C-alpha cells in the first residue's frame, strides 16, 4: 500500500503521509424498521432522508419553495470564482471546514500561537486534549449571536461579531481559565469548571451588555451546565471529566489498567485500526458525540418511542401516506453534531496524524449561510403564501422592544416546516454543488475537493458574502 506524498503545509501543519482509509469496513446504519430512533440519530440517515426532499425539488414539487434549476450553474460558477480568487492554483491547500479557521479570523494564527506558548514538556496527546476541550465548548457556544452583539478582543483590541466573534471570545475565556475547575491548570475544560460558571460570569466573559446583547445567553449557560453533568460519565470522559478524554492521554492499555480503560476511548475502541497511524471511523466518533453528549440536548424536541432525536424534525415533504411509519415523516439534520465532527477531527489529525475513515458520510452543514446561498442566487424562492406569512411574523416580532425592525426578511421559528424543508434542501444541493465545482475546476481523482474543503472555501464563504446578516 503506497501512501500519498506530503502536501503543502496548511496553517502551520504539514499534511503527513497516511495509510489508505478506503479499505476500512464501516458499520452499517441501524435498521429503521427495527430501531427507528437509532437510525434517525445516525449520520447515515441525514443524507438518505434529505435526499427525498431533494428529489422533490428536482421535480419542483416542494411544499414551500419554487425551484429554478437554471440558476444552479450560475450558483456553481460564482462559488468557483471565489475559490479561484482565494486559492488558485493550490486547491490542495484548502483546509477542511471546521472551527480552527474561525479562530484565525483576520489572518492571525491564534491556535498555532497557543500551542507555541505551552511548555515543550506538554506532549502531543495533552495538546490535542486541550484543543478538543476548547473546540467542543466553542462549538457549543456557536449559535446565532443576534445582530447587536460584538466582542472586542483583549489581545488585539479589534472587534468581531457573529460566529467569529464567539470563537475569539471562547478562546480568550479558555486562556483565562473560565472553563477549568483548577486555577493552576487554566488550559482545560472540565465538569468542575463548568459547574461553577454562572450565566452572569458567562455574560462577563462574552462582554454582554445593554448595548451589546447576546441572543440566547441563558440558553448557552444552560447548555454548558448540561455539559458539566454529561462530563460525569467516565465511559467517555474519564475520571478527570474532560471532553478531551474522548481521545485519551494515557499510554496505559486497558488490559494493563482496567480502571483507566475508558480514558483512551477513541484510540482503544475496537473499530480503531491499530497501526503507526491510527484510523478512527466516523461512526465511532459520531456515536461518542451522540451518546456522550445526548443528555445535553432539549428533551422537548421530536421523539420516537420516547427517545429524543435531537436536530430531527417532521417535514411535510417526507412520505406521509397512510402506510408511512412515523419515523418516515421525519428528516434528521444533526447540524451541531456534524459541526463538532468537522471541528474535532482537525486537532487530532494535525497534532497526532490520526486519520478518519468514512468522512464521506458527513454532509454539508444545513445552516443559514450555506442555505442562504441557494436563496440569494435565486435557485430557491419562497412561495407567495409562505413569504407573506414570514413577513407578517417579522412585522409582529419587530414590535417587540429590542428586536430588529430595519431589514425586512421573512421570519420563521426553527421547527417551522419552511425551515426544515430549506435545511434538508441545503444538504442535497451542497452535494450537487460539490460535483459541479470539481467539474468547473477540472479537478479529478485524488485532486478533487472534498465536501469539507468546498464548504470552507466555497459555499460557506460565499454565503457570508451574500447573506452577511443573521436571521432575526
């Protein structure tokens, strides 16, 4: 088996030669007819179920959107123009989509600088664990910030907003020990640190004020409190109750020291291929996140057989005939868990050269920047009745003190059928877009962009340009 040659360094880390992951056998998805909840919570279900909505889009038979497929080529061409502007001809240098790049807003390599600041005695495993701690908390804090919030970096004095602002804020809070229960070890996240972090302290760390209100502050504080409870599970997070323990920091093998076996969860999992370069399967990482963090999500969301499904919603464009089973009417999207997967893989790969098999199971993220691309280019247009309902809701919301009242856009709740259909369409059209982008760039075989690279350099970035403000 011949390894591919090294490629150009990305963000300070050279890609090392790695063994092929194509021969790794991936576990099949659960049978939805036997375990419907397990199936809908699996990564396999996201693309499979979204495809049903996407198929209807190609026939222009959607419930809430009209589809103009003649706009697809224009959309792809615009995405390609941005990718060429920023990376041509070195497309291999495009990093995969993940939280790492958000920390580098403004061109400052903050994670590299953080790694350099730690003493050399901190080995690669502990460095990776620390970044896993940071990245997981940062992703959980990464929800819509609202249109008025901003964060002024204590390091540079520059002001940042939205997702990038939350990234810088969480990094500076991490460096200050906000999430650690041990004042002598600030560079970690553990249950003790999160348990003592009040909503008021979180507000101080995020620089929330009357002039800079953060949407969903209490929800974020509640999520971190729930994470603290989840970290008490030694199966995934070890005795030190840190998110980074999903990787493991001890060289002791489970057989030698059974009481420590769960600390090396991913590296000692039976599905992890033992070699000089460990290979972890995406379903293994996925199960660690869905099972280890399952208790932090609201139980009020969609359920099957009493099991909360997380980011999965009924959708009118799914099968609804009398013969359809209840699970068949639900489209799972699992955006935040996928965002975690994309983000957590980067430290493990860059610092320890861990490879992942089954990355192709992950989908494009069904969120407003990727989805907004297809609306702003005219590929998708809200049907008149839904547009009117959304505008009416916006005007009603604008009468509430402190709510936006300038830029008029249709307003829907996250569980609204319009939003669920839109997000499912985003998954399908991002797959189509990847094929067309590679075709236009004339990239073939191993030179093709991965979906994660296309998200990073193309759809997500273009969505930022065309859809620069968050939905109210």
